[in-house]
C-alpha cells in the first residue's frame, strides 16, 4: 500500500498509511523533544496535534509496546492505561476501525438533510 491517505469514493473510508514516518509532523523535530518527562510532555503532544499520521504512529507504539516518549499524541502512561484495558488487542485494527467509523459518521452528518 502506498504512503497516501485519501478518502474513499464515498468519503467514508480512510486508507491506512503503511510507510507513515516520512509524513509524521515530528520528522523535523529534535528527538529529545518527544522523549521528555512531566509537564514537558504536553509540549511534545502539541507536535502530534495536527499530524496526518497520528493514528498510525499511535498504533505502532501500542502494538509494539513502546515504553518511552510521546507517540501518536499519547504519553507512555496514557498508552499503558490503554494496554491494560485491552492487552491482546491489535491496535492497528482498533484504531483503523474507529477512524473509519468516525469518517462514516462525519460523511453522513455532512450529507444529512437540513432540519427545519
């Protein structure tokens, strides 16, 4: 699969980006900015806020149980909490499904008749 994210024919499917790292917002950041502690983690999470491959990044960290740094906009503590809730999950599947369901809902809402 290519490195492009696009909406499907009806705008309801978002393709997964296999080779996501070249599109990551943090690719131009200093690595030390993403591997910080305490309040500095909030600054690191801001780098992820508008990232087009945030979901892919988060899935990578969860599926590989990466313990350090901010990945996909989540700290190691936040990721550990998710892993405890669903230890055997395929996070790529979970996150890809959630993203596509959200896109379907947004598409349906955008094309719903206006209420009077």
